[in-house]
C-alpha cells in the first residue's frame, strides 16, 4: 500500500473546514498533517482540536503564501488596508 496523502488545511474561517478534517480522519489513503489560519488564534485552536501541528510542511508554504497574498489584496480592494 502507498503511504497516505498528507493534506494541510490552510483556513478555518468557514465552519465546514472542521467537518472536512473530521471526515479526512476516516480515510485510509489520506491524512491531515497540519492546520493553519491567517488568524493565529483560530489556527492554533484548529490544530489543537484536530491534534495536528500549526506549522505547515515546507511543500505547503508556497500555497500558504499565495493565500495570504490573495487575502491581503482582497482587504485592500475592500478598503481595509
């Protein structure tokens, strides 16, 4: 059997993210490896809830950086920064 696919969730701003993590725990071929959020407290809380690290594996850092750039751009367009 191949090793499970590692998945990191990079936002918990919407409620279903926790449901996805809980469902993922039932899969044999995938596993949750990290929980992160641009809101530090929310990310820490999610990591604790799901027993995972707040630190993303290096292969997910570039995706996190892209998401953060998109969030920043969205805030600027909305007049928040």
